[in-house]
C-alpha cells in the first residue's frame, strides 16, 4: 500500500555535532575535504563533516557515526559524510550524500524489553542527484493526523547511485523517498514523499532533468510506475530482488570482512553491535563516536 507523505522538516531537535570513526577498513580507502588534501585511512581513524570517502577496487569501509547506526560503503563508491548530531539518550541524525556507487545502512534494534516509546530516535537522510531518502526508527513518532504511529524497531536499506539513476532497496523497515528533489533534477518534483515499504525497491531515473520512478514490490511482483509511462515489468522485479539485503532475517549479523560480494548488487554483510560506544574527545570541539572501545 503506497502512502503519500507531505514533505516536512526532517529533524527539528538539534544535538551535539559528532565526527565518525572507521570501525573497519578493507583495501585502499581514501578521504578528502574541500580545504585539505587526500589521505588514506585505517581502522580507527575519524572524519569530520564534509569529508568525502572513496573506496577503491575491492575496497570497502564500515563507518559507525553513532552507537546504533552502521554504514557500509561498497567498493568503487564515493560517499560524502555531511555530518551527524547526537542527542542525550542516544537519539541522533545522520546526513550523507552518495556521489557514486553504493552504501548499506543498518539501524540496530533496541533491547527486547525496552519501551518502544522511549527508544532512541535515529534519523538518516541520504541525498543523491535523483532524490532524498529518509529513514527513521524509534521515538514517539506520529502520523500526519497526529495519531501514534507504529514503531519501526530496526531498519536495513541500501542506496545506489550511478549516472542518471538511484536505486533504494528496503530490506527492513521503510524509507520515505522524495522523488526529484536531488541536485540534478530540474523539474521532477513529485510533490511530496512516498513511503517505500519493507521488501520493496524504488528506481529513480533522471531523464533530462525530470525524474521517472518505478516502485517494485518483490513479495508480490507488482511494478508501479509512479510518474506515468510504461513500466519495465518483470525484468525490474528480478533486478530488484538482487538489490535487497536483510541481515536480521537470518537471525545474526557478522563482522565486516568483505563489504560486499558484488559491487553492483547482491548481498553484503553488516557488523556486530559494539557493546559500549565511546564518546571520547580527540578534538576539542567535536567528539567521536567510536566503535572500538575495550
């Protein structure tokens, strides 16, 4: 069931800006900033907002911007870490941009006995040239009518951006996608957001500045062209199934050793949850959320 949502302010509450530390690095991973040079990073290195992360061939990285959020950057990908804010109690917001390639995002579930209404609220905003993707878990969320919303306890999704195309695959939870809000879309505004439910994949195609969108429900095989015109049908269903990653469905998660088995799709791996993330202060004004505490 498709739900159209009015576009709104993504995160009203501001917290403490944090840098992020690499929990795992495989192969050659380079970082650069607008005001500095390029350097290769190792496990344990930290980055600040505005840093561009670039993974080489057969390289990958696991970033932990906040305690319950993992970001796996796939080989041959370029991602800009726009920044993260963390509030007291563990809630937070991350923003990043996929410049090229693919990244996997995973929000860990709260403890089984935790009160869902008191669970930390985590919000992730991902920008591409074709649109803006927002995921939220935890917190006291409400519907547009002001009624309590069902609580999403965990989320796993991937965002892949290639020239003229963005693919968002939702393995767990749901994603709100603003179609045509990206930097290269001149007149593709869909007029709001569309909810992409669990088990679905949305394809955004930039065609001369106007974004076309097709939503695929991999469970039923239904393909919906959201912006008019013919649909690619069954071929898109099979391609969409290869995009989905659902690590929690197997009951376990694994430590990142190979960020992906296929840079263009297929499965990846998600890291185990660190038991005591560290809010240390390697820089005077910007704490680091570390994934490698003793």
